[in-house]
C-alpha cells in the first residue's frame, strides 16, 4: 500500500474533496466581491449630446443648454431677442 495510517484510501479522498470544495467556495466569493468593485457599464459610459449652433452668433453649444425659439437655437436670451428683430 502506498498510504498507511491516517492517510489511507478514503481519508485521502475526503481531504481532496474538502480542498476542492474549499477552492470552489473561495472562487465564488472572490467573483462575488469583484462584481461589487466594478461599476456598471452604463454608468461609466458618457452619452454624446447633440450640438446646435446659435442662430445669432454661430457658437456651438449642447442642445440641452440652448434656447429654442421660432425654429432656431440661441445661446442666450439676449441673442434670442436680437435674432428675432
């Protein structure tokens, strides 16, 4: 026999099984922790915003910051008044 005493046949299999289960549990816990460390893909990717041109001065600005009036975009309320004159 290759093994004798406390390391005979079934004891070795039990030890190897416990080591295998321990490695699987360790891998699952590690993967679970890693999922909390990484931010979601959607939040880290900035979205591009459409740019528009001021009808009065020609400055480009994000559409969300522009003033839309009479089928044209303006960068300020003053340019809106001057552009409609």
